[in-house]
C-alpha cells in the first residue's frame, strides 16, 4: 500500500471513529489520538485518549464494548470493500503528562 493511500485510509478511520465516539460519549472527553495502519492495510491500531483521569479505565472498557459499532463507522467512512481489522488501545500519554506536570509543580494528587 502506498504511503499516500495509507494516509488517506488512516484519516478516514480517524474521522469515522472520532465521529462515532462523539455520538456514543457526548459528555465525555474521548478522542482518537492516532491511527496506525500496517503496510498491507489489513490491520489498524486506533489510539483512544480519555481526559477524565478518575474514570479512565471504566470509560475505555465502555469504548471497547462498542468496538463493533466503531468498525461499522469505519466501514461507512472509508467506503471500502475490505475494512482493516481494528484494535483499540488506550493512549495514556495525556494522563502521564498531567501527572508529570503535577509532580514538577510539587502538587499532591
């Protein structure tokens, strides 16, 4: 798969999943932070960022529970005959950055 095609596919997946997450979790801060596509286009890793520290793990479990619906959104957005197998991963970079910021400021959590 050409890098341009992979980029277009990644962008389509990002849009479709982000739109569906907004519908599923309108009051939560759940976003797609990154999409990685394998070179053959058969697999996609979708990194999900959750900005609510207190309920992050429970909310990610709810996202996982909707994986089939997210895959359907990818199918609709990408308009492909074969949609990549998707894997959802919890992106904790924002949470770690907040923790580091608190530590460097000397705040207690």
